[in-house]
C-alpha cells in the first residue's frame, strides 16, 4: 500500500472514529425489557415502575408483575427514532411472576427494594399504591407480611440495611419507617416536587423525580436527581439527567452506579455518580 493510500486510509479511519466518538458522547447506556413494549409506555400503561438489585440480578416490576434480568449488558440509546439505538442484552433466570395470587389481592407496584444477601437469600419489598401498603416477600416470591404505608401515594422505596424509606409523590414527603411494623421514624419534605424513586448508597438517600415548570401545566416537567444527607437534612449534590430520560419512574444503587427507569421509553438508564455537582440549596428538608 503506497504512502498516499495509507494516508487516505488513516484519515478516513480518523474521521470515522471521531464521528463515532461524537455520537457516543450524545448517547446513553441503557437496556430495554420486552415486558414493557410497545414504546412509548404511556400508550399501554406499562413501564419500569420499580427496580431492585438482589446482588446478582435486576428485578423489575409494574402493575402486579415482576421479572428478573441476569447477565445484563447495556446498549446505546441516542433518541427515540434513531437507527443506532440498541435494546441491550439480558437473560431471564425465571419467568414473569404475577403477584396478585401470592399477595392475596390485586396490587399496583410503584417501586421495589431488596433486603438481605445475594441471589435469592433475601427479601423483596413492594410499594403497593393500590392498597397503600408495603409488602414483604421472600426471594422466591412467597408472601411474608404487609405493613401500612405512611404515604398516600407510595412511589419510591429503598432499604437502608435496617429500615425502609418511602416517598409520597402526591404530598412531596419522604418517610423513614420501621421495617417491622411500618411506624414512622423520621419525616422529610421532598426536595423534588414529584418524587418517583429512591435509592440508598450506604450513607445518603438519592431522590429522583420531576418538578413542574408551571403550576397549571401537567405536561411541563423538569427532571431532577438529588443526593440528600439524612443527618443534616440538606441536599448535597445533584446530577443533571441526560436529555434521553423523559419520565423517571424508579431508582436503584448498584455498586456505585445509579440506574433509573424511564416510564416513557420503557428503558432503564445507567447513570454514573461522577456526573454529580455540589448543590447550592441550603434548605433543611428534615421535619422536626
């Protein structure tokens, strides 16, 4: 190959790599489960309304159905109509699980949380908006108990190693409750107008949701993801969500990385904490 041809080859390769780099910079890593098709989810009223991590697999749920994803690999998502979108890859270690019969009545999953050890050696908690309860199941989906939810519309749930945290998307409140009987231990105003997901990072509480842009508008939202120091009651950091995320619906912390469900796109996006910046919000959200 002559020197001129080589130069042309490397120039073309450089251009291709540059274009791919620019494209990847505009994309987000995510995966999509067949359970929530077709897209967008609002047409069929299905989406990733709850996400938990059991130490090995993702557990995803909505309405009264949960499903596990193992060996999950993400793909790139650019925009709804992009030809370069990928749905990612995963396996299903077990079939879809319908919880109505297990629980003993119809439920509406609005979030999930995991307690305990890896790989089924723990417990699954479910925020049930229909009955305003928090339900506890074994890792094999056997019913254990139900406790009352302090939230009228429980739409966010996480476990901190001992107690549960529940977000109320209607009244913009966040509750720390006993996992034994549901009694309220602490109460916070939510720094997000409509909290839709909670995650615990071993020290702090992460809150995702939406603020309304206008008091009279139902279709105008700004999406927010914040870190709350539960000791001081102050927001310490905020992550600017990528434009691809339209309607955040759930949140989970996995080994230093946040994953959020998008109800509109039927996808679960991967968000790295390194994108967080310090908040200048000095308000105290803890209610004394």
